[in-house]
């Protein structure tokens, strides 16, 4: 009888430990490794066109997806958090693929053709009265070598 | 006579240019902060679009909820899927006015305390919001800051029982936007 109780207790302890370990791993699950992930290749002009001509389809295909966006660098600067900010031309005046970099950006030069991999969070709001176009945002960006 | 007309025209043009000046950014910062005894949670969004009209004090900002980045992947998942439902409500916006914009001297460096009021939309729910902030002028650059204290229940954001001790019922939303000039 004592042996049976011991067995049950052992099973409970093992299950508790497994449950705790599982909970710990889920809670501390790392973010997606963008640098190592395979991104869907898309040209900046096509990506912007997709969001401005058929936003429903663009949302389904691109939002929260890892994309590898290629195009010409319009400018590179730093945001308020000191992260590199790369704007890729879209063919539309004043509208860009707006990439906030997580990886190094020292090799990125204005006017160069680049491919940047990151997660697409959608198209931002513009202001038609002011002629401010909405950008398509890419977060956690990495330069594809 | 021609000279006088030219001078008047130049003066009118200059006045119109100043009055038409607006400031904007597409990469302002909004952070979210929840503090409880169990844990503190902070997330940042550096893809905030904001427009400020220094003449009228009109101020607006708009952000994509999916651009918030959390330290933990699971927090980010829950934030998007369960709490803010970002597929259903992809944007959060504020549209309002800096009530005491006349106190700000945009030509002189300094920190100018202001009051902002307007309509804040989160999770598809719009409420009137008023808060204090600062307009900071430094070397010709304009930065706007403000903190909104938001009760999640006011925006119909439901927190599951299992994690209700981990997430504060009221959160701090800090806006920090460095503006570029747009004529």
C-alpha cells in the first residue's frame, strides 16, 4: 500500500515538474529569429502597390509575415530610440517601405539597392490634406547580405 | 509703386508660409507600461504617425497595434490576439488639440507645459481624453510628449482571470514624437 502511494506521489511530482518546465518554456518562448528566418521575397514597389490597390489581399498575404523587401534606399537615419531607420523607395512620391532595423545597418548607403528582411506590420495612416502618404512598415529589420 | 506691391506680395507670402507650416513624423514613439506587484510590462512602438499644427494646436497621431514590440514573444501574442485584437482593430488613434498652444514660442528654445484634449481610440472604442504634456523646442526641432493614463475597462479590453494579477487595470501610454517640418 505504501509502495502504491509512493508511486502515485512520484507520478504527481513528475507531472508537476513537467508542467512547470513546460510553462516556463512557453512563458520564455523567444521571439522569432528574423535573421535566420526565410522571408517572402517582394519588391518594394510591388509591396506598396499591393497595399494601396487591394489592401484586403495585401493584409492577408503580408501582415505579420517575414518579408524580404528589395529596393533602392532613399535615406537612412536614426529614430528616437537610436535604432537605424531605412526608407526604401516605392515609386510613389513621399511613400516608403519604412524599416526599423534590429540588425546592423552600417553597410546600408543611400541610393544603394538592398534587401531588408523584417516583419510587416501594415500600412500607416497618411494625411491627404497635407500630402503625407502612409508608409508600409517593416519592423525588426535585418540587411540581407 | 511696383516696389510697394512686390513688398506687400512678399509679406503676404511670408505670412501664408508661416501659417501653413505643420510638423509631422512617421516614426514617433508610443510606449505602453503596465505595473503590478507580479511584474512590469513595457512595449514600444516606433512607427507612430503624428501631425502637429502649431497655429491651431491641432494634434493627431495614429499607430498600427501590430508594431508594438514586447520583451517576451508570448506577451506580444496575447496583446495582439487576446487583448487588443489587432486583426479586428488594427489602428489606435488620437485626434485632438493642444488647448494652450499660444503659450508655446516655437521660435525660442524651452520646455513648454501644455494641456492636450481630444478623442482617443483604442480597441475600436473612442473616449474623450485630457492630459498634460510638454512641447520641447531645441535648436529648431520640436518634440511633443504626453502621458495618458488609460483604464483598460474603458476601452473594453478584457484581461483573463488567469493573468489578471500580472496586468494593471490602468496603463500608462507615453507619447514622444520628434517632428519634421512639412510646409
